């Protein structure tokens, strides 16, 4: 009896091993529509699988030329302030399992195993990374793309009353003013070095400007007008990328709505992901189950040039 059980268990394990590559290829083809991080930030996998930390310097240049006498010695100099940062790379895990009965049943019938459990594990990984990019993780000292302490933040102007900052109380012209001020702030506050080409908005505020007309007799929405009349497009001739990002509804001061103007580039910010989700060989049996463990390693979000990002709150 024991020998038969062991033979059946080993046969089931061998069957799962043969199925694993098919399952993984199916799972990795799935694209989750509400997972946003691949479109929001550049991913860097270069740190090496077992690197323990990532070190980088955030930089800010200052300096101003002035008139100079050829006999003088006090030449004005440009300076670059550099701050060293160290990100630890941490490991996380997620896996899936099958029972021996399920494996034996599929093996006897000659059918492929379903991919739902592997897909659920993959989904959990994607949600983990998406949340890490948007919210960070204080337990690991990892800051997010949207609440980084090195990035300058300010409230948007009010609508003429003492406290009316929300877009739902403002005119279309005032909303456009807020957006162009944020875009311009990246340029002016970086010493005219950086230019924002990305605008991240809370989902409800994106929906508001996408459905609210510029005026009662206009068929053009605020978003339509914004795509044509913003300082980035006017300066470069290139379209401004505008995204609705979940979670920005509470990222601002006093849990207010936050708008983020930034230059999207790996020079500015990146996600360190030395090891994306990797499933290991099936293991077991453990009791009546065979497990497929998976792991991944990440250093979280690295903001290298905070001057290329600006937060604007209260919208």
C-alpha cells in the first residue's frame, strides 16, 4: 500500500513537472487591464539576482553666470549637489499547489492542468508590485512614485474663495491654469532643465475633465482642450501623456487629491526588479499536495531626479 502510494505520488509529481512550462507560458501571456505600473514607470532588472542593495545619487544643479573682469579671480562656479541613497533589495514569494488526487485524475485522463491557480499567483504578484509603485512600503523603507519625500509638493491655487481648491468647484479655465502651473513648475523649479511630459491624475478627476465641456455651448471637453493647449505640447509639439491613476485620490496633503507632473524617463525614476516572478520546480509531495513555489526580488521605486517631478494637491 505504501509503495503504491509513493509510486502514484512520484508519477503525479512527474506529470506536474512536465506541465509546468506549459502552465507558465500560458500565465505569462495574460495582461491584467487594471495593473498600471508597467505603463507608469520604467523597470530596471540590471541589479543582479542576488544583489543586496542598490546605491544611487539624486542630483540637483545650481549656478548662475555673471559678468566678469579678465583681471578678477572669483569666477562664478556651477555646483551639483548630490545625495547618496541606498535601497535594499528584498525578497517576496507567492506560489500555488495541486492535490495528488487532482494530478492523478488529470494524468489518467490525459488532460492538461488548468492554469487558474498559477494565474492567481501571477495576479497576486502583479498586484503587489503595482501597490509598491503607487504606495511604497514603510516596513521596508520603500517610498512610492507618488509620495516621495524628495519631491516638491504644493497645493493648487484656490478658486477665489478661502478654501475652494477642488476642481469640481472651479471653472474649466481655472482647472487648465492648475495643470499648466504644475507643468511649468517642473521647468522653472529645475532651473529650466526638466520638462514634464506626463500628467498623472486621480481617476475621478480624470473622469471629470473628460466629461465636462469647456462651456455650455461647446462640444469640446476640458480634456480635449488640455490635449491641445498645454505648455508641454506648445513648447515641443509632442502630445502630453495623461493617465488616470488609482490611489491618487488620497495622496495629497490631508488625504486630498494629488496631481503629478513629471518627466517619464529611467533617468528620473525607475522600479528596481532584479528578479520578476520566477516559479521554481514543483516540490513534494507534502502530505497530499504538490507545491510550486515562486519568488521575486525588488528594490522598489528609485527617484533619481526629484526636480523632474512635482506634486500638486487639493484638486
